């Protein structure tokens, strides 16, 4: 009798500037993997329900003020607070699709003028995603989408700087998808190809290593 080894969950991160369609595509991925009988949860950073997340939420809604360094560290702490839980979920075979992660934290903070490497250092050692799906959107197009401008960072000049900082973070983990056409289905078809590739790789390799983010090699 063949014994099936438990396969770990995949960690899928969706990134992009504000209004690029991240939440919509997270939901599409969730529904797709459910249909494939996969265990999956949707996560989002910041987690505005926790103690740290509530401080961040007040800041984003312009209800409080904090230094750029302090708010960056709060965003990072919000991710670290759930890092062990994330690892446990993945090891138990649960896939996680995540709306924003450390890449947003670094891009937004460095867009304010903070040192890029310092921004990355606070998240060094977090669990690394298996893929970063980046929804590439022209900041001028973003401002035409619904509800734009409701939160602190939704300003054209700043979002343009954020986009440039994201460009500095791209590596082999990233799958860049043009989302300027605002076509949810065509965007998801491109994402689906990448998801299927990851599922196939997991099937073939059986025991995918959980790696850490931004760890410098000697």
C-alpha cells in the first residue's frame, strides 16, 4: 500500500500599488484552489484586527501620526507576529494566498526616503513566498479606479514613487502581470498558469523547502 506524504501548502503573495486589483485576484485564486480540493486561506497585511494592526489602521485612516521609521517597524512587527502561525499552516498542508507582504512594506517606506536596505532588514528571516504575483499598474490609471484617495498613501506622486521602489525588489520569485486593462478574467488566466506550475512542482518534488526572505548568504 502506497503511503502518501503530506505536501506542504504553497505561499502565494499578491503585490502591487493601490487599486491594482490585489484583493480581487486573491479571491479568484482562493476559489480556484478550492475547486481543486486544496486547503487554502486568504490572508492580508496589515492585519487590522490585532493590537498592532489597529495602530496601523488609525494611521492609514489619518487618525494618528507617527514617524516614518516607527510606522515601518509597526508594519514589520505585524508580519512577524503571524510568522510562526504562517509556518504552521504551510507545514500542515494549508495554502496561503496573501494580499500584500514585506515587499509592500519596503516599497512604501523607501518611497518616503528611508534606506531600502534598512527597510528590508526588519523583515529579513520572514518566510519567503513561493511566488510574488505583481499586478503592474500605471499609477495614473490607478487614480481613475473606484474609492481612490480614501487612505493616506493614495496620491499619484507617492504611488509613482512606490512603483519605482517595487521595481528594485523584483527577482526570480516574481511573476509580473500587466493589469492596466482592468480585465479580471484575462489577468487571472495568467495567474492560473503560474499557480498550476507551482502545484506541478510541488507534486514532483514532494517536500518543498520553506525558505526565508532576504537572508544574506556567506
